[in-house]
C-alpha cells in the first residue's frame, strides 16, 4: 500500500524509506527515536513496515546534549540492522553507536533535532531532483582555484578550496556503511583559506531566523571580526580550548534542496534551501578539513551570487 495520497508526514516518511534509504523487503530496519520525536519515528516505522516485516521502532528518553551515546540496547539494535534512521532530539551523528553501526555495514540517516514541520518540508520531495541539482553544482565548482561569493547584504568573500575535496549531501543512502543527514541537499567544501566579508541575513544559531544582519570579517582563513556578541562569546569559549582553531573559516556550502523555498529558522533545513549559501566557523575535520574545534556555527546567506574562477555558477532555485 502506498501513502501517495496520505498525510504529508506519511509521504515524507515514504520518501525517506523508499528513495533516500532504498529499503528492500529482505532487509532489517531500525527506527531509533525518543519520547519527543515519537510521531516522526512512528511514521518512519509504518513506512518501513510496508516494505519489510523485519522492522523495529526503538524509543528512549531524549539525551542531554548532542553526541551523547544512546542506551546499550539501542546501540546493539543499530549495529545489527541493515538500515537505521535516527529522528532524535539530540544528534546521534557523532556517536560511537553510529560509527560502529556503519562499520558493521548499516546504512544510516540521522535526523538530529528534526521537527514535524522540517520533516514534512525537507522530505516531501523527489530526492532524484536534489541529486541532479547537486551534480550540476558540483560540475560547476569542482576544480576551480577560487570561489567568490557576493550578496546584496554586503557579502564579498573569496575562498580557495586548494586540495580539499568538494562533497555532496544528496540524501541518497544506498551503499552499505554510508551515512547522511536528512533532510539533505547541499554541496560543500572546507576551504584551505578565505579572505573577505560575509553578512548573514538568513538563519544562524542561537538566534534562529534573523531580523538583523550579522557581519564577519575573514583574513587568511580565520574569522577576525564578529559583529554579534552572542556568537563572538561562543567562539571565544571555543578558543579557550583550542586557540585560534575556533576562528577557522570551516565551510562554504551551497543549498540544493528544491523543496525548501523559504527559510523557517532551522539551520538543519535552511542550510539546504536551494539558491542559498552557508558559511561556517570552527570544526571542519568531518568535512574534509583538518581543524578540530568544539563548535561548528553555520550562517545562511540570502540571494547570493557564486563565481567559480570568475564564471557565475547557476544555482538551483
């Protein structure tokens, strides 16, 4: 039975199970959720159960912070499953439970901090379109020595990817041992260096959807000026642990999720919005860089123009 005419939650769950994870009838599937995300967990379980009889829903109390290990029985279930989906309040992306399940051959989608609105918006779409949009952007930027981003709010910044590889988060998790976030849809790189000014006028934590502009100055790959007290204090706290690495210009990302047509205040969703750019400060070791820092702060820019070696890149809309 298909939920093609079902609720948006059911349709989004079907997209996750059938398109993103490509669950098969001879595979096992574990949906790992917590008390605060149960509706999403149940929708994913129902969609999985339509495909395979070997599906389970595992629920536990929400963790206290991102990266907290889940209870031992949860980790064991993840490790022994072919497909794992984790709609949880606190992220399981950077846990031993997740990495050990991947090493055992599970393919995994984590949905950290997911809300019903973000789930419906970001997954009620055709992920083949998102994959095509990622490929088109990759074709335009890969191999460029210099990427320049400008935007009406005052951004003018140049990145040099150097030897660092561009990566695509397509949301297509079909290979054993692979992991992705959902909702997905971005092409990104950890640049070797960057220089210029960027102005965030979309979404940035801890503020959510912004009603003012946040200005950042970048010199030689480090953020040297931050207009916002709150964000500056976060980076300064990180610098107490790791020194200037906390100021690292960590990421340039281009959103490719054509289902996300307006920003809602969730970084998880908004950084994927087609036609936006996001720039992050701090940790980049998980995305092809070599800086480890206790923060990764994404800021989303509206209406950017992107140039690869002087040629304008056509952004998905």
